[in-house]
C-alpha cells in the first residue's frame, strides 16, 4: 500500500481510488498540461481500441475514453509510477460505470402476475412440464438433490448450509455440481431425440 493511501486509511479517510496509483513528477508537483497532452497522445488510441474490444461498440468506446481522460485530468496529481496502467484502470472503471448506467430497467407494472404459492417445490412437481426434471432430480446424488430442492424452495445459500450442516462453500459447490449434472443429462436427452 502506498504511503498516501496508508496515511489516509490510518486517519479514517477513504481516499480516491486513484490515490497512489500513478502521478506527481520527481519534484512532487502535479503533472503539467504538456505532460498530460503527451500522455493523451501516446495512449488515447490504444485505450479507445481496448474499450471498443471490451464493449463491442465504437461509440461507447469514444464516450468512455473521453470520460476516462477527463477523470485522469482531474486526478493527474495522483499519478505516481505507471501512467499506462493508471489510465487503463480508470478506463475500466468508467466502462463498468457506463454498463451500470445502461442496464435496462424493467417497469414492475409490465411484469406478469406471478401465481401465489406457499410451496414452490409442490408447484414445481405438480407441473406437467417438469416430469423430465423430476426424473433427472431422482438420479442426482442425495447431497446434491437436497441442496437443489432447498434452493427451489427459495432458501438462501446460508439457510441451506445451516440446514445441511455444511460450510457455505460446500453448499455452493453442491448446487453447482447439481446444475451441471442436470444440464449434461438434459443435453443427452436432447441428443437422443
């Protein structure tokens, strides 16, 4: 941990995520506009290509790259050692923020009404379309089946771990294995049809 960041944490202050990552020159002064212009000229095109590759959109890459360099300009005094890594980390943060802002919002009024059921597992097994799933569940190992059935009933991973008396990681692994085995067997059934 860099000295400035360590001092900020010791004082109970959460510093900017850019502090100590990259910035002052050897004299301790902030990067000049000429130095920043050189940084921009050197790395702008490569960062824009990288963001285009990550996002799949050239217009998104232009927006994100512009915002990344604006943030870099605002935090230029915090650039410590490796400007290229610093710029890429800023660009990645900006891309993630862009994706969060662009995430589609669903209007709750547009959602269909869900049936009111006190027992999701019973509803699952009474459904005619679930005969294959029931057969596949019976073929699972009992530890996987117990974990999966508890999840179908709406239990959280923590609740399942407590009920089964196993660590949280073990519960997650059993669910993962159960889902994968179900997928594999469903694929086998589809191939045989």
